[in-house]
C-alpha cells in the first residue's frame, strides 16, 4: 500500500539507492518525492536537477515557523542559482513576508546599503509579518552575496484592510491596476469548477478556523470591526492576497529593463503552504497572468506559458484535505465525479488536482494516502 511505499522510500535513502538527499542545516536531510496520483515516487538527483533547470518558477510552500522548511528553501535557492547562472538567466526570490511598498528596502539590502537589522525595521516586519525573522536571514544573506534580487510580493496592509472592511469595491482605481490588472480573468476564474473546489476545501475552512479563534474582529491594518468580518470580505481579501503575489512573481520573471540578452528570469517563491497546495492559490493565477501578459504593463509577457514547479515542504495530514485523525497525506483534491453514460459504460475516474508536483520531506515524517 501507500504507507509501505513511503517506508520503502526511506529505506532506499538509507541504503543509498539513488534517491536525492538535499542538505538541511547541518545534520538533517530531505526526501524529494513526486506526486503521482495517490502515490509518492522517489526522484533521483539527476531528475531533481533537471526539473529545476527547466522551471521558470519554483513555488515553495512552507510552514513559516519551521527551521527544517527554511533549510530546504536555502538548498533549493542555491540549486536554482547554480542553474540560472549556467543559463545566463537572472534569478529572483519572491517573498510573501514583505509587502510591495517595501521593495526599495529589499533593493537597498541586496545592494549592501543596509544590514539585516535595518531591513527588519525598514520592512515593518514585527507589525506586518508576525512570524520570526531570523530563520529567513540565511536566504537573505545568500541572495545579497550572490546578487539575487529579493522581490516583495504581498498586498500592502493599507489596501488589504480596505477589502476586509468593505470588499473589493473599496479599492481605488490605482490599487486595482497595481494588484488586479486582469479584472476579467480574475472574475472568470471564480466560475472554474477547480477554483470552486479549492475555495470550498481550502479557503472556507480557513475562515471557520479564524472565526473559532476569535480573530475576525479587526482588519490586518488594525481597524476594529463592530461585527466579525464577513465571509465575503474574508474571501475577497484572500483572493486579493493570492492575485497580488502571482502578479508580482510574474513581473519578476520579465527580462530586466535595459537587459542586453533579453533572457527571461527565474523566480523562487517563498510562501505559506496554503497558497501552494492544490494549485489554485498562486500557481493557476501566475499561469493565467503570464499567458495574457496581464501582469506586465507593456505586455512583454503576452502569450507565454510558464513552466511552474510546485513544491510542498514537510506537509502534514492537516496541511492536506485528510479527514481529522487520518495519519496519511491526501495527495489529490477531487473536483467532480463524471456520471455513468446512458449506455451503461462505467463512469470515468474522478477529476482531481494534485497536492503539488513535488514534496520535500525531512526523514522519518508522515506517509501518503
């Protein structure tokens, strides 16, 4: 069964049977596993490197407080940098943790004009991102030392707070242009069966959890609400968050202004796992925006198909759609079951969306469903 398959993967690593071992910190290692339907398959090192070389975008779905996850992120960024350098492609690292108004601070840090403490203050980290700063510093330093651009992905609190208070209609025209330049595509995506399944399976439970914890009484910008935030405004805020990050990441891929080579860049996105799993957080939005060139003001990216590699870091059953108490990962999100044909032919298998392309797991962690 699947549990035995996971066990055999661990044994293969222990025996040195060609499964990639990616360094995490000093004395930990990660398994690289491909999602294949309901099973996980070990990825040989050569295949892992080839995937990175082909990717325009690598999405890393982290637990914000996990040192193991941050160690794996550094390893992936190093690999991407090596690959991008060989291809002559500029590399950027996109950060959910930093809001777009602070892009200048990231640029000054990479240029060596400010240090980590000044960057912490300049990005208003303690107020706008509640998770610890220190685990990210190793990636920041690598980027500064190697000239890798850091990109602020997230929506400014000032704009997100408006939406949480009054819905998307509260945004000003310039905010729509900055965060949601593709209004039609953004709206049409809401009707996709895949997105509807994602909304019900991922976003709605998040609202329920926030309500249970009693944290819907104020917006991210600190405005106290007379009543708990409505489901409509909570969902609108979440979709704005994802659309904003997707657009900023797509723009980071475009060749730099004045670039002689015109070679598109690569981007590694550090983001919470909820925005990566089952594709309809950031990935599907990036793919849509890149095809339309909608995220780029001059349309330079129009018609481009992105090669996106989505990776979940150390996912637990609760990170997936596994029922409470189940100890296995749920590797697919079902969309719908196609009914049996009238002539009595058996029904087609259910249409489903994978958890991610790959899973990176520290040894000895959970198994797959």
